C-alpha cells in the first residue's frame, strides 16, 4: 500500500490531467449545446490553472485546440485573440523596466526615498516599502522586489552586526524588545516550484530556516546571555521580519496604482475593450485617480499593522523627532550612505531612462484625461486609434535605437534584444491571450448570456453586499492560484453577474480586479512573497498572521474607494449604455 500511495502521489499530475476531462465529458457529450461545450473548456482550463499540473501558458492554449473542434470559433478567429493591444503595452513597459534595471536607476530611486524618511527602524521600514511600491507602479512586482531586497539585506546585516558588538559590550536599552536574534545559522533547501502569477521568477528559490532559539544564539556567542541582550536580539529579529514582509506586500500594493503596474490590471483593461467595445471610460489617468489613494491608504495602514504585529504598540515615534541615534541606526545610515556614494553621479544612461520614464507617464496622463481634451484630440479623424500601448511601444523602441555611449565608443543601444527577452514574461503573454480567447468563446457560444440569466436572483441583494462577497471569494482563490489566472477565470463570470443585476459592470469588475492582487498569506501565493521568503528571515506563520490583516485592509480600502470617489469618477451609480440589457433583468441601483 505504501508503494501504491507513493506511485499515485508521484503521478498525481498525470492522473489529474486524465481524470478531469473524463469527469467533464458529460457536458459536451450529453447536453450537446454550445454553452455546455464552452463550459467544458472553461472548467478544464480553470482546474488546470488552479492546480498548475501543466504550465499555465500551455493550459492557455486549450481554446485554440477545443473551440475549433467543438465548432465554437474558427481556428483563425481564436488565433487573433492571443495577441491584443495589451501585449504592445506590455512590450513597451518591459523595455523601460529593462533599461531601469540595467543602468541602476532603481537603486538611486529606492535609496533616495529611504534617505528622505530616516533610519530609525519604523521609518526605515516605511522608506523601503515606499521605494518598492513606487518601483512596482512601473515595473513588474517581482522585479521591484528583486531590485530592492539586496539593499535591504545589506542594511539588515549591518543592524545585526551592530547588535553583536553591543552584546560583546554594553546593551542599548532603547532597543529592547522581544525574541531571539535574527543572526541565525542558515540551512539551504530548495522550495517548491512556483509558477508565475504575473511576473517571472526562478524555478526554485533557496529558503532558509531562521528559527534558532535565544539559548542557541547565546551559546554560539560563547557568553552568558543577559536579559537585555536577549530582548535586543528579539527586537532586531522582529525588525528583520517586518522589513522583509513589508517589501513583499508593498510590491503588490504599489502595483495596483497604475494600469501597467500588474498583470490583472492590464488583463481587466483589455477584457473591457473586448467585451464592451464602446466603453472608453478606463485610461491611465482615471485609474491612477482611483487606485493611487487606495494604494496610499493600504501602504500606511499595512506599515502600522506590521509595526504593531512585529515590533510593538509604542507609536510615539510618529510625533517624536530628533534625538540621538542608536548604534543600529548609525550602522544602517552608514550602509545607505555607502550605497549612495557607490552610485556616483547620475550617468547619461540613467538620465535618458529617467526622461523617457517621465515622458511616458506624462503622455499617458494627457492622452485623454476626460475632464479636458487630451493630445489625442490632435487627431480628430482617428478617434480611438491611439492608445496607451502606442505611447509605450514608441518610447520603448527608442531604447533599441539611442546609443548608450558617446561617439568615441562602439555603437551599442541602451538595451539589447537578449536583455529584453530575459525580462519579457512570455508565459504571461500567452496566458493572457488564452484568457481573451476564452472570454470571446463565452460570448460567441452564448455562455455569458446563460450565466447572466442564471444570476438574475442576486439582484435582490444589496449591491455592496454582492461586491463584498465577490471580493472575498477572489481574494481567497488568488492565495492558491496565479493572479493572472484568477482574474482571467472570474472576469467573464463577474461581468455576466453585473449585467444580470443591472449594475454598472465597472462597479463589480474594478474592486475584484484589485483584490486579485491581494495574495499576501503564503510564500507560494505570488513570486514577491517567495523571493522575500528565500532570504530566511520569515516563517510561514509570520506571513499568514501578517497577511490576514493586510487582506482585510486591502478589501476594506477597495470597497471604500469604489463606494465613494469611484462613483463620480466612473458614474458607477448608473447602468451604462455601452453594456447590454437583457429582457426581464433585475434592476438594482447602488
């Protein structure tokens, strides 16, 4: 029996791949309607995406195989769905991100933000969280974490070294706190492979086992542990935990602020263009107006939550300023100053990258701001032809043309194709294409209309209650499933729900799209969590405890936004003329 169980476990992926379609076969074979056949494809993709038994990108190819077989869509029609405006926008943004990472502009931005807030533990955590959040607004979340964490780790090591010096001599009573030291013996072991929720991540990461007891630490130091020293060790350990987990969370928090900041935002935008072609109400500017305050609220509350959870309930630092710096603060300041000095003066490559970045943001904001004519109005005969992707692709192309060095050196462009390829998440591009094909299939087959009729009774519930339930469900599912896969599965269902209860689809789709990025509980929930966990300062229970509170903060902040300033911004209190009206649908006003 042991051998049989081991064999079944080893081949669980193959078993699931074979059993799932067999269990779903009654849909196309017995019911024999286009809606049932499309449901078969949708459910099969959902199971494969949630269990990740095959790569996400390859599971996204199923519509290209099954839709032509079932006669839902022609193969040529399905193929067109796999490359959309979304992909052009992604290419342009990745060109910018590649140049930022190559020439080190991210380090300068992150260090500058940290130096603005100071080096005391609380403000240092906020500084690094702010830097990561700002970077993740423009580059992929995993890339933002990978850029910032080496700097954070250098600062943490200096704090721990300063603590060792204090143990050998006198202990600073101002840094007394809670548990064992963060200077632990590291044991490397491979973690489970994590497929990407929207960002590239290595196939495996090196994890560490940080849980060493205080007695072990004291024995390793060869000295008797004084209570004050143990308390100082514990505080340092907690500072390490709070700072690392804050970096992971802030990457997701910052990513929701802009449309290109995270994959679910881009998927939502393209889905809206595909399902509601006449809806021109989402652009870079109004999305920023809605989501930047959410991101700001979440960042501040998450910072305070992590400080309370890991460090203590003394928030006097919020109104106290000045005072003599401790040994640890001086050590952290020294590291940051050395990092800043090592960067030297701003290079011409950094200046060019920064100018292109600012120009890209400016053109996005002014293309079609809504409250005034944008520069796209200069082309009145081609209204709607130019999108944010046009801007991103045009400026991204400059990085392959502009020389990186002066005429005295051999011509080399700012970035190379090889460097771009290493940064480009092709698997996300394919996964999203599969989602677009699936969405079109639900529309053509009539499945979306069938779901809308099925969900009509939900119109009797208060709208905010329905949205809250949807947000909680999406937030729960995204903890164990790729962010991109989660939003791709739920968008067609939730849009049908909104149409069924006669509520503005944006009122349902925007908050659930944002909640897709709130995967804070586990190291495997998303790549930023896995990258930070690999540094060995955190345990799974640390992330679970911190993630529950952050999830609550995120959902409440999102609901507050869509129920207040989101209503006038997107006219959420009216059912738009660009959304279909089904006979007999329940009408529910927010």
